[in-house]
C-alpha cells in the first residue's frame, strides 16, 4: 500500500541546529531520528523538536521543497518557521470565531 502523504519537516536538534528532511510518515521518521537510526547528521543530536511541517500531494513537490529549504541560510529557515507559525496561530484564532 502506498502512502499518499508527502511531508517536508524541520527538526530543531538539542544542540540548537536545524535538520530538514522528507518522509511519508512523520511520527515513524522522528522516532527513527530519536533512536539514532535516522540521518547521519541527527545521530547524537537528540532529543528533537518538530518545528516545521508542510504536506504535499506528490513526492516530487515535497522533494523540491526540501531542496529549496536546504538552500536557505539559518536565518531564512527561521523566517520560514516563523511564517508557518503565524499561519497556524491565524488558523487557530479563526476557529474560535
């Protein structure tokens, strides 16, 4: 069975660095990072906090976005995370109306 969820995520590592990745199962992927079985970069850098998640309809779109994010500076990634957080807060506030 193919999972149609394509997710790009950013993890904040315990050493305050950021890791960007792609998955089709975020919960399982974060668990792998926590167990030291994820990307080589994240080994020994846990625990992790998911600070950005974006879902896509196709794997190609998700991988394109992942590449785009990886080209950003730390400041650029921080702005992306902040903008996404503003969207979430705006959404939560609109639900209260």
